[in-house]
């Protein structure tokens, strides 16, 4: 099915951060789905097959690494690019993100324009946009 608008699933437990990122991504023309925790995020990804996932790492319950590992272990969701959003701007965390199968990495506090550029670049690379 052809869709004009790429759909981004934003998995983030901080409502302010969700609002900032969602508002900007909608402004530049994406459809944005939101979930506030890892379990619901995984469920939504399976249900909706978004074009890309923005994944917070520090979530209540399951963290973003665990959610990413689950998504990447499932052949139905493995092709969806996952970009991590995290305040843990340490090299070790970038390594952990890669080990979990994440496709990109953005440090918090998020700059919405930077997020949008990274989303665009990743979608273009994957031919999903
Ligand atoms: Mg968080």
C-alpha cells in the first residue's frame, strides 16, 4: 500500500519530550504514533509496521535496549530502523545501542530539527520514506 506520509513511532516516557518531537515531525510532514513505554511500543510496532522508530532508552519497565532487541529478533519488525534517543551520552551506551541492533543514535536533550534530519537521512538510506 502506498502512503504519502511516512509514519514514525515515538516510544518515549517523558510527555514533554514526546510533544516537542511529535510537534516538529508533524510540522515537517510525518505522521507520528506515540507510546509511553517499551511493552506498548513493541505491541504498537507489530500492529502498525511504522517506517521508523524513535526509541527512548530510559523507559519505565522494559528499557529501550530490551525493546529494540525484541523488535530486531522478530522478522516482521526487524527491518524497521530504530533510532535511539538517550541522555546517556556515553560511548558505552552507543556501543550498547549498536549491540541491541539500533540503527542510529541521538543524544538528549533532543534538538527537533536534528531529529528530523536524522529521520530523513535514515528513511532515504532504507528507501522507506
Ligand atoms: Mg525516558
